[in-house]
C-alpha cells in the first residue's frame, strides 16, 4: 500500500448563480480592486488515503464526491492526488 | 384519526413546534421518532421538522440522509404515505433524493426570518386537498439556505410538481415576494405522486391568530381529511 495526499475541490456549476461570489465581487470593488469579474466560491477538502495506485485513489475520491462531498445537481468536483 | 410521526435528528429544533400544532391544537395522535428508528409501521403521516440537523455541516441536510430512518422513510414514500419536510426537512428530502433539486445560500446572503405569502399552485396533493388553486396562505420563513435551484437538471426531471410559490398579497409573482431568490419563486414541491412534500415556509408557525396567522392549519387539516377519507373508503394508504 502506498500513501497519497488527496485534494478535492467542489465548486458550483458555472450555470448556478453564486451569491457568495457576487458579494465578494462587490466587496472587492468597494475596496478599490478594479477589473474583477466572475468571482466563484468553492470548498476544498484535503485528506490522506492509502491505496494501490494514484488512479485507484482518485476513483475513490470521485466516489466520495458523488455520495457525500458534493451535490451533483449543482456542484462539480475535481480531484488531485499526490504520492507521499 | 391519523397517527403523525415527527422525525427528529441531532440539531432539529422545530420538532416541539410541530408537536404543539398537531397534538395540542389539532388534537391528533402524534409521536416523536428518533432518526435511528428502523421501523415506521403504523405511521400515517411523517413530519420532518426544521432546524439545523448535524449543524448544516457540508450542506444543509447532507449528513442526515445517512441516518437509519431514511431507509424505512423511502419505503413509506413509495407506498404513498404522506411525508412533509419543512425547511431543514425539505433540505433533507432533497439531499436524500426523495425530491429533486438543491439549495444554495439566499441571494441576500442573510438569514431571512419574515412573513411570506405563498400561492397554492397544485391543490391535488394530500397537503393541499382542502385548498383552492390560487389561494394564498400567510406563512413565515426562517432560513439561510432557502434558495431552491433546479435548473441544471430541470430538463431531465419529469417527476415533480410545484405546489407553493412565493407571491405578493394579490398573488402576483415577483422578486420582492421571494425571500431567498428561489428559482421561479418556488416555496414548495412534491414528487409526481404528490405524497412527498417539501416546503421552506413553516406551516406549524402559522397555527394561531395570536401569533399572526392560522393559515398553516389548512395544510394539516388537508392531510388529516385526505387520510381519513382513505380509511373510510377502506383503501390502504
């Protein structure tokens, strides 16, 4: 068994409006940051996992996204796996 | 008289409001059911109350769907037993897949606690059978994630119905009447059969005129009449 660190990103799908992103955009503009658009807020879940290969670990991580970490109706997920 | 069961989870906080409404005001048999229960036999109507089950961790309702009680609940849903999820109860029904859609933060990003008007879109459900299409109920909402979203999946879903929409005093649909930014002013939906209802406003908080409205009673009186008429007819629910 090898040990991997896994980084899972969950973001709202592009077609879903993001009220938090919009509020942040307004706040940043209010602070004088200009030229900003399309602010989106997501979640990052980091974990360590044992497995045979990076591919197997990545598959498991996507299964976690489907079953718990994301709501596939409104969210997309992406997985990054690194061997430790 | 129908037996009501109020399903509660760690973090539910409207369970006693529902009990007061059903047991004390309507005088119906009513019990609390802990989320670890695995048998729901003899229950004629399940109420999933509002609150913050599991602290709303990850997403509102996301963890509750793994509770042992969700299995028998799914079986009752298939049998056609009336199930009503209110606020967090609606979020749990959506996360468990018993109803379609999802919830995101209110467009105002605030916890919204206020009176709303909701319009009956579909009187052909156990919870609205004593009401008329277009009738308006005054009910309060209290939520942070009441912004109902369906659109990414909408074309793929056939089996659902809109039952309640936020509206103005005269029934007009507009953004002002919509407390959360919910898609199409949606306040409540059912499955295609109509027996599983999810709604964001709290009917149990609209039970006494002293507290501002009695309109919520009509929904519970509807389901009592619906169950009673089935029992008289000798049909299994």
